[in-house]
C-alpha cells in the first residue's frame, strides 16, 4: 500500500515544483530582469540554480510557452515573447490539461476568429497581407519542429487579427497566447492516428484557403475558410478524445 501511494504524492510534488518555477520565471519577466527578446538561462543552468530535475524545468517551460510568454527556437534556446500584466485577461496554462479543455478553447476561437478573418479580408492593407503571407511561409518551413510550428501558427492567426484594424481582436488573441494552438497541449496527429505528413499537408491547405480569401478581399470566403479550419481541428480532436476515452474504458 505504501508503494502505491508514493507515486501520486511524487506527481503532486513534481507539479508543485513546476508551478513554483513558472511563478519564479514569470516574476523575473514581469520585473524586467529577463526582458522581451532575451534568452532564458539554459535548462542545465535553471536545474542547478533551482535544484530541480530536467523534467520539472521542461514542464515549467512548456507552461510558459503555452501562456505565450516564451517561445522555443529549435537548437537555439528559449526566448521571452511577452511581459505578463498584473491584471487583465489571461487563461492560466496550468488549467489547460485535458483534451476537453483544448476543445473548449477551440470553441472560443471559432467565435472570435471567423469574424476576425472576415474583417481582415475587408480591411487588410498590402503590408498586412505580406505579413500574413510571411507568417504562413514560416509555418510551412518550421513544420518539422513542433515547438517552432506552434509559434509560427500562432503568429499567422495574430497577423490576421492585426489586419482587422480592431486592436481588441489582437489583444484577446495575444492574451490567449500559444495555448490556443492544440499542438501545444496534445499531439493532434498522433491522437487521431493520422500520418504526420498528411496532417501537416491538410493544415497547410486550410491555411492557404484562408490566406487566398483574405488576399482577394472575399470576406464571406475568408469566414468560411476559417470556420472550416477550426471546425476540422475541433473534429479531429473530438474523435481523438472519444477514442482515448473508449480505450480507457476497455483497457
């Protein structure tokens, strides 16, 4: 009995250590000790300074990335993206832990981003269209590296929000951070038992359709393309969620 109880206690301790590290690093960013664009200390340096394991450090960095505070650049390191405000709306990345949570985030995105795409098609400038194109190209180039792809995907949606000319669209998307991208929390392709190459190819087609509609300033087509993209994402994840639950019941 003693051995059975040890593991949950260890997991709780592990989670609390990661949460403490998230709080500490967030405070340093908030206080300006680590500034926007600066690189965080290496995993090894944080391990030595805090006296924690590599697993704890990686979980803390994952939560910071999900909150949109940092981004990991493959082979280079982790950099500060955003400075958290003491007040204001932000979804705590620690609360987005299940597929059900990610599905709820996708529902919020559909209501927000379908209209954002339509407004962007009507109002975008040539400069903003170029920024959306560059963000889309970055997704395609970074597809091989999941963390880079999540950051690029977020910036694609953020550039569309900027093209609405309504700063509140940009504000709410920025506050949501990269936690809005399902791949931050789950391996969508793996859970849907899908081939990663086919999965990325489908995402690329969906993104291209959104871009093309915005480029030709077709608001209805842009709304439809964004709705299709986010509804497909939700459906892929719902199927994965149902399959995981069925497996747990029969397991």
